[in-house]
C-alpha cells in the first residue's frame, strides 16, 4: 500500500542515435508511353509492346539480366481538348528493374543519367527514377534503438550526478519514429522519413526513457 501511494522521483531523458549505411538494393522504374486517337489504339498497343522488347534488348546489351525485370500491365487515359471532348488517349506502361548486386548499380545509374540510349530506341520516356533500399533495415533498426537507449541512460546518469543522485531501474521507454534520410540532412517529419533517392543513407531515432532516481 505504501509503495503504491509513494511518489517516486524520476528523470526523463531523450536518447539519440544516428548511423550511416549504404543501400544494397536498387530499383529502376521506367514508364514508357505513346499517344493515339481512338481508332489508332490497336497500333499504339503494338508499338508499346515493341518498346518493351526494345528495353529488354537495351538491358541485354549492358549485361543486365532480364530475370530482374517486372513489366506492369499497360493502362490508358483520355486527353481532352478545350471543349471537353476526347481528342486522344495516352497509353503508359511501367517497367521495374530490381537488383541486389551493388556492382551493377553504376551501370544502371549511367543509363538513367543518360537517357539518349533510350531515346535512340524511340522509347518515349514519361518517367525514369532510381530508388535505393537497405535489405537489412529491420536488423539495423534494432541496433540503432539499442544505441539510442544507451545514450538515454548516459544522459540520465549525467542528470542524476548533477543533483548528487543515482539512477535506478528503467521505468518505461518509448521509441520514436525513424528518420531515414540522405547524410547530413536536417529533414525530420512527425511520421518518419524514408528517403529512397540516395544510395548512402543516414538512419536516426530517438528513445524517450524514464528512470527512477535514488
């Protein structure tokens, strides 16, 4: 009864940890397309199919295996004129090439940065972007949480020492959201960040901990 009513002196601190890691998964997403009027839709789909085959040939020429390529289904949407009538249709298809071999990264990056090779094959690019991921991210998160918890304990010790006290057991802890950004970035969002645009990433997290004071 006494322990239940007795007010404990506590100290609450926020621990922080941040580490850099290289990505080991690269996803290259390319959207190709064509435009056609209503009575030319069939020819447009044939042309789109030929463009997919042309893209596969480009991969082969650069020693990139076709088995890593995913071809999404094509889709179309109308284009309207100023009077609100349909004047043509845009047809698009997205191709996604994913590799887990970092040796191939520079080869794909070169193709993405120099789209002339794609245009030379009459491929109409609507979009081309690279996305970088870390395969061991769940494990790395555990390591970073552990480091942030250690940092929180050290901060609590320093606070306790300043008042000539000692910290006791950990009463509770709350892990914040992860901020995965490019190195040296100050970007922070309340719901977390996962920046996939850069190969090298900085992963950071906070842990709010409450310790008993003796």
